[in-house]
C-alpha cells in the first residue's frame, strides 16, 4: 500500500454499500481496506471479491482507515456514523443523512467537533 493513498471502508454491504465498495476498489488513489455488515457472510463474500477484509464492527475500522462510507438503513445512520465521527473518522453518509433533522444536526456537530 502506498502511503499517499486514501484508506477507505464501507459499512453496509447491500446494494448501495456494494456500489460504494466497488467504486473505492476501482480508484487508483484509494485502498479499499474493508467492509462491515451485520450479515458477516455477505461482508466476507464482498471482501473476497474485492480483495479486502471483512470486519465485524464499524469500530474495528478505527485507526485502519481515513474515511468510511456509511450505507446502512437510515435509522442506523446516527449511531454508526456518530461513533465513527467521534473517533475522528471522516464519513460519507448515504442520503438521507439521518432519520430526523435533530439527528442530522447531531452528526454535523460531531463532524465539526472532531475535525471530520
């Protein structure tokens, strides 16, 4: 791995998460480090196909990646992205950003607070 490549991962391996992972894997300036899903077998299958690692938890990515695409159901955006943002991991969150305006405001505040 070249040190000037962005280290990326994807949480959620459904249709959109798979799309994100495939795009990261195809970008020359990016290393797809891994994927996470509650269905670990689905995560493992995608990881095997894209030559990366299947992780058990989003928090397993901390310290291993520069950025994460969050492609889980909207009701989980606040919890998944929130934990990652609190750990200083930049997040691209699928739309809608959150299940409510208040949750969206919380995510924006966390990103600002932690320099993401």
